[in-house]
C-alpha cells in the first residue's frame, strides 16, 4: 500500500514528510509503519496517518 501526504508531518519517528510525498507501509519496530524511503514517519493507524495522509488507489490492471 502507498499513501500520499496531504498535510506536512513535521515530527515523525525518524524524520518528516511533506505534502506530495508518497509513503509506503512496512513493518518497523514491531508494527506497521508509514515509511518515507527507509525513514520511519508514523504508525499506519496513528492520528498522523489518518489525518495527514490518504491511501493511493492501486490499479489492478483489470484483474479482479
């Protein structure tokens, strides 16, 4: 899954993310975390993730 930042995240776990950045979800420190490259930003169920990011719809290229 990928997420687009819609509001800057200034104080993430290891760094920040700016509007337009695309974050990926990975397992980090025991839980699912949004990552900016290899930098942990926030837990995927945190208020930051819920209010500062939006999930990017993935195109399945016609496969259902």
